[in-house]
């Protein structure tokens, strides 16, 4: 691609056909009456909040899960009409905005419940149940007292859902903890379904991508899917177990360009702090992305990119806005496209691969891509 035809130094490509494919594959896993909610929190895991949610609504997804009132309000202002659940905590002064934008809130502690009682008007909400993760949520044994407070404040009619979150459903080799959490959640549901003054209808949900693959019992009224719909495996274990039958396609690719190519002699140092020295004469390419854009500094010296279908290793320290790659064996020129995540020819670099090189997950790699990097819908 000629340099004068490239508009951005770095950009993210979103493939709608891959997203549609993943939705079809995942829908086929679910019970017929189970709703499919897209987890699009944290800028849709780096993919772009509004574009992915908009595609999801057009594909008939049943709801959306966001992190904050800010994200939920953005989706409403973009025209989305399906239910939106805020998974994270909501500060009291944002409750009026939540009500205005018809967002469902997570209520997971007494302080949040008391703040909800003071809000006029009061947004609808889902009760979060802590079944063993010890993060957000009421303990099942505390629900009688919680429900008494709900009735005191006349908040029964606002209950739209009840949910929990599994801590290790992505590891199919050890299903015991997930089953134990599910049993705890069942006890909570049994109480709420008989609670005096309860609404006639509220949804129950507990499964994300991993749990939905493991056991249909976990599907309940809705499944909160993020990773699988973006073409990611929640864990290597799940990929090994189900990869032969479930074919998910990565939705995101991340590209940049070669901005400079230069020779370098054996023995020369590369980048900041003299951390790496050339052991041969080499050709080096400068690529104008760095840790500001979200390319983790931990990939210094160990990351790889694709240039004209060939792998090229990152050399030296990653800078704020630039990396240096060894293109001695990957001929290129200024203006050639560089693939940071995605496919180039027959080769591919996945977010999971990059995560493995720095001992983290594909989720972290993708959510760290700076939201200011342009997302282009193919």
C-alpha cells in the first residue's frame, strides 16, 4: 500500500462477518428460550463500544452488559433500545442519569441499595449474588434481610434480574467450584422466587462464555457472552476441549505501517537503555506505535509482528510511540502494512499469543488498545 494512501499510523480493523459468524455459532449452543446478552464493557473489550453494540442489536441480541453508566448512556444516545445492564458499581450522583437512559444497575451491597432508595426516579436493577468469588454481591444467607430492606423502601417492582459470576468456569478440568457456585445461586433464587411482594417476572443469569459451553444447566434465562462473540477463547483449556467443534473467528485485527527502514551493523545497540545489542548486521524497521497506543512494554525484545506475511521480532525497548523490528528476513519498504494482531497471508498473530509472551490474557492485550486508535469497520 503506497504511503500516501494510508490515513493513519495505526488502526484497528473490525470484521462484521466474523462477528455475525460467532453470534450464529454461540446461539446454536443455547437453549431456545435463553437470551444472549453481549458483554461490551470496557470499549467492547477494545473492539469499539458503539460499533459492536450496534451490530449486536441489528443481529437481534437480547441485551448488553457495560461497565458504567457512562458506557450505557453512550449506547442509548447512539440509538440502542434493548436492555442494558451496568455490571460495575454506580456512584449515587449518577443514578438520575441511569434512570433517564433506562439502564439496569447492579445492586450488590447495602450502601448501593440505600442510595437506590433515595433516587427519584429509581432505576431498575439486578441483584448481584456472591456465591464464592468474594467480589461484588450479597451472600445468599443475607437475602432475607436484604429483601426486607427492599420492601421497606418499596423497591420490589424495580427488580429486573438476579445474577452471579463464576470464578473458574473457564477451566473444564475442575468443574466442582462452578457446580458449587451454581448450587449456591439456586438457593438464592429459591428464596427470591417465594419472597413476598416479588415482581411477577425477573430474569436469572449466571453464565458467561465459558460456563455456557460447559453445561446447559447454566444457561437459565440469559447468558452474558463477550469473549466468544469477539472470536476469543476464554482459556486454552476450553479451546482444547471444544476447538474441534466450535469455530470462532477473531473479529479484530490491529495494523500499523513501516515508517522508516535502515541498515544497522553488528554490535550496535537498539533503542533506549542499551538493553539489546545486534549479533549480526541487520535491517531494522521503525513502526510508529508504542505503549501509548497499547502495545505493552513487556513485549520489548520478545514480541513479533507480521510484515509482508513474515514474522519480524521486536528489538530493544518499546518506546511511547515507536517500536523497532528486525526485518532482515522480512523484506519491506516504507509504507508497507505491519500486522500487530491478526492475519497476514498464511500467518497469524493472536491476542492470546501476545498475552502469553507477557504472562497475561488476550483480554488485557485487547482492552489496552488505546480507545483513540481508529476503529475501521470493514
